[in-house]
């Protein structure tokens, strides 16, 4: 995870953090008033395509930008609550996992200069976007249940579906439009970091597997426990162990 610290020592990456955060917040805020799903908690979010796309463009800078952008959106959009710290971390993971999972599986054709969407790239995009969506959903849903903001059984599936649909529908055309330009300008994350990143095949693959298994188990366990009538700390405790598996997987990416 050295790449996350390397961001703050590179001026171009710091600018990418600011650009990601500003754009994410700017698209988030209007929909907080006009497309509410759960009042004060979440809404229809077309902006959710931005962390996935910018993750593949800017790498670790997009992770920080997504986290800060979501926080700014909460602050300026009137949805700053006790759940916002969990939203910060959840959106950080949402912007971090795609490029790390893509790299761990050697799905990016960096040397050949091909777009990530070339060949079977659309399927690969959907997979990493789906993984990031579920991880973000279970973490934010778990945090909301912990602080009593909203039940996991409602917020977890809502966030997961919201994230995935927006990223899957809006993300590919946005990525196709931006990727060649960002590459031409030399601003793709591997162009800026100049080899500072490591892409461990075996360890990274294990990390992806742990993220899939842990997030899936967290979602199923949380919904299962809630279906039996449990709530509050019972759900929090049930989700905590698979969520720990997810975080372990993230550290291996």
C-alpha cells in the first residue's frame, strides 16, 4: 500500500486527488435534494461512476479523491451525519479496489497502450466495479448499523445496487472518452508513479479472492441475521468477521 503514501509526495497526484474530489462532490450534491432514496442517508448517485473510472485512470489518487469528495458532498449537501466517517472509508475503498484488483490480475494492457475496455475489458471492468461496489456497500451499511443511522438490511443492498448500476451504465463511455486523453498527457497512474507500484500476482490474486469471499459473506450474513429479526449489535457482530476478511484482502492487493 506504499502507493497511497506516495500520492502526497507527488504534485501531479495531489492535483489528481483535488480534481477527483471536486468533480465527485459537484455531481453528488445536486442529487441529494432531487433524488433521495433514504432521507439524510443516500440518494440516486450518477456520480458513483467517477470513483471507478478515475481509479483506473489515477490509481491511488482516486482513492483519496473519492473519500474526500464524498465527505465534501455530505458537508455541503446537508447529509453530514455520524455515518459520514464510514462513508469516507467506504468511498476510499470504492476508489482504491478497482485499479488494484485490475492490476493484481494483470488486466490492464499498460505496455500495449490499449484501452482497459478493449477485448474482454468490459467484462473485467464490470467485475472490478462489482467488487468495489459490494465492498463499499457492506462497509458503509455496517457502519450505519453500528451508529444506529440506518439498518444494514436496507442500506447495504441499496448502496451496492446504486453503486454498481451507475458504474456499469455510465462508467464505460466515460472511461472510453477520458482514457486516451489522460494517457496522451502522461497522467495515468503508472506513468506518474514510474514503477513505484508493485503488482504481486499471487498475493494480489489472493487479496481479490478474500475481498470477494468476505464481502459476499458479509452481505449474506447481515441480511440473513436481519431476516431472523435481529438488529443493531447483533447484525454488527455478525458482519464484523467477514468484513475483517475483506480488509485483510484489501491490504494484500
